[in-house]
C-alpha cells in the first residue's frame, strides 16, 4: 500500500479564497428584534395580569375590614379618605406610566428577578 501525499493547506491562502464577507441582512435583524419585542411584551403582560389578579384577591380579602372602617368613620371622613386614596393611586399610576419603573422604597425586588 502506498500512501498518497498529504496536502498542505495554507491558512492564509484559504482566508483569501473564501471571498467577501456576507452582508448584514436587515430583514433578518428586524425579524429577530420583533421576536424579542414580542416575547418581552408577552412576559410583561403576564406579570401585570398576575399582579392585577393578586390585587383583586387582596381587595376581596380586605373588604370586611374596609366595611368596618367605613361604618366607624362615618360618611364625611370616609369621603375624604376615598378622595385621598384615589389621588395617591392616580399619582402612583402616573409615575409608573411615565417612568416605567415606579419607586418601591420598602421592597427589594432584585431577589425576585424574573428576566
């Protein structure tokens, strides 16, 4: 048996024979960016829906306490309390909407990182 001579390949010659670098495909990049944005939107929507469901359950659990508070305060003080509460919630919702990251001074959310 005879051995055939091994071909020696020059890496530099192979580099120059490879030709042009493929151009960037803008349609592919846009598709990938759309997929990432779609995934982030779905995750954000799911998190917000879960928070809303939790708030609804919490409000349902606190309804007897709120009812007792309303009976003990009377109508004039209850109206004032409702106006202050609604004003605070609207201000917090506005801040959350504009900043996309509302202040949460007492909570440490980094432990519960989802993304």
